[in-house]
C-alpha cells in the first residue's frame, strides 16, 4: 500500500509515518511538504491513499482536493487539519474527501481512517459527525 502524506510540518509527517508503519507493515510512504509537490505526486504516481493537510504555504488544501477528485476521482483523500470547524469539514465532504481527521484526534484515528477507506467507507471523528448532524438539523431523535 502506497500512501502520500502532504503536510508542511516535518515533525507531523514523521509522527504520522510512525503511527502508520506501526499498524500497516506493508506501507510505503511518500512525503510532500507543499501543495504543488503533493499534487505532482498524486497525479503521477500509483497511490492508494492521500493524507492532505489544508493549510499549506503555497495554497489551500480544498483547492487541491477539488483538483485531485477531478483528475483522479477514485483516489481516496483523507483530510488532516487543525481546522475543526463544521463549515470546513462540510466543504471537504462536499468535495468528496473520504475522511476528515482533526489533528487533535486520538493517535489511532489515522489507522481507523485507512481501514474505513479501504473497506469502502468514509471516516469522520465522532465529534465531527455530531456537529454535522446538528448543522443539518438532524440532532433530534426520529419521531415514530
């Protein structure tokens, strides 16, 4: 399995790499510290999953997400970001991200995200799901 990590913080990329290698022995990691490097890797290499930060020095990850989904619609992209606003999470889901993991998440979240995506699902942290349900007016129990 080949995974691309696009994040401008080297320490974060290294930490995420260690977490992923701990659970996926066959993983091959590709790193990019800028959006342009990440897009280049994603468009020209065989990859199974992309972890994409939103706040990068050379652009916003939502633009890259839109470009990647237009060019490689079947490539799963999991957004990782310090931005936990429901507006941003909603936007990423609309742009067909296969997951959204706040950087404040438990260290097991990236592994859960990969497992969910490889099983054909979507990964959202529980707090994100609750927030999206609330924003959509679905926070009440269904009436029978």
